C-alpha cells in the first residue's frame, strides 16, 4: 500500500514539472510601449518654403507685332505715249539719281513737227509785228490786228504741245532708287502704259504694322521701335513711327501704324516680313518679385511675406510684367522676403522654415 502511495506522488511531481517547462519555454510578450509625449500647446510645426527677395530693377512695357517692309517710293516705269524704244539708259539693279534718263523713245517725227511749229510761230510773230505797224497808220482795222495776234497764239500753243510730246519721249527717274528687272528691249515698240521696269526707292524703307486699338492712346509719332527679319537673324534694325491711321479697322479692331527705317547697304528689301518691338513705357527703379509668389484671392492679389519665421498675408498692387517676374506698385518694400514656393499649405501667421532661396530669372 505504501508503495502505491509513493508511485502516485512521483507521477504528480512529473506532471507538475512538465507544465512548468511548457509555460516558461513560450516567448513572453514585450512590455507595451509608453505613448509619446504630446507637443506643448502653441508649438506648431514649421512648414518648409522657398523664398525670394523683393528687389529693384528696370522694367519695360512693350508691344510686339508683325508687319511688312515697303519701299519708301515705288513706281512702275511706263511710257505716256506710243513709240519705238530707241535706248534704255539703265542697268538692272543699278542705283539711279533723280532726273537721270531711263528710256528714250524714237522722237524723229515729233522733232520734225516741232520744227514746223517753230517756223509757223516765227512767221505769225512777224505778221503780228507788221499788223501792229499798219494799224498805227490806220491801214488795217482792229479786227485784222486781233486775227494776227490770235494766229500767233495758236502757233505758240501748237509749239508748246509738241514740246510736251517731245519731253514725254524721254522717261526720267522721278526719285532716287534702284532700277528693277526690265520687261522690254531696245527697238521694241511700246504702247502707252506698258510696263518697262520698276523703280524702288529703298535707301529708306517704310514699315506697316497693326496695333490693337487698346494701345492707341499710347502710340505717338516719333516713337522708336526695333525690327528683326528672318534674312538677318540676331540683328536688330531701328526705326521711328511717323504716321498713324486716323481710323480703326472695324473688322480687326486694329489701327495701322507706319514707321520709317534707314536702310544703309540696302540689305532690307520691300516685301520682307518683319517682327516689331515697340517700348511703350519704362521704369528704371521698379520693385520686382517672382510671378509665382502672387496668391490671388477673391478680393485682390496677395503675397506671403516672411517676418521672424512666420508668414504674413499681405495685399499687393501689381504693375508691369516680364518673363517670370511682376512689378509691385504697392504693399511691399525693397529687401523684404516673400514666399516663392509652397504657398498652398500656408495660412496667415503660419511658422515656416526657409530652404534655399529661389533663383532669380537671368537678365
């Protein structure tokens, strides 16, 4: 009996030992982490932003347009009378002076008519002189004297008419210019009004371009402008406005402006396409900020001004614009700092941390 009791006690000890081994061999859970301490009230997290400095620089307001170059003077050389071309006195592309002889028509017939008219005028002049002497001696009537005087007047008029026809047989340059390509040859019979060649005055050129009517009050004669053409890339030509069309085109609501450009070396040609740049206004001491610093709100335009690590929503007034920058005419002073990137997350009074300054546009 005692033996059975010892056996039962041994079994009980083995069961207890196995339970303890299973319990202490299992991994025990880590103690729970303590909650992080909350930031103190009023200590807001600073938001990273990029800033720019309000600076002074020159700013211009300009008008850009496209136009066409025109000859200062241009005419097609045409004869006023029919005749055979006796001689052409110019070379194609030659510079000719005002009054230079360009074309001569055969004038033999006209010259013969002029000789006859001069002889008739001389005869009638002598007859009038004798009639005046006879009238003083009362050998002829006043009517006969009047007829003699009228005959002289008629022959003089005939002589003047033939001289005018003779002058038209020679075509002269009406202004200084460059002769174009001729359409006829010596010996050809030309009709009145037939094209012979074009004469272009291109020592100075005209420039026609259109400006929107909104700019009309800011345009005036004497304004300087710059012109560029595709034929001479990278080069600018200067000109001056000398006339403005008095009426605005109803279809396009634009006004036609005409300028004059010196053309030394005649590198510019009539008909060229031109790009026009006209400075309307310039301020040398304007305040400028990056254009993206402007924050539009319902009641105006604002910027976030940085002051002692916090931003202040500041209303501003703007003026002229140029690529990447805008003029500030009110609300800021030179040297102040404004947020140029990161405004979307900001509110008035928010704390900010300034990163690298925003690079200014290259001038």
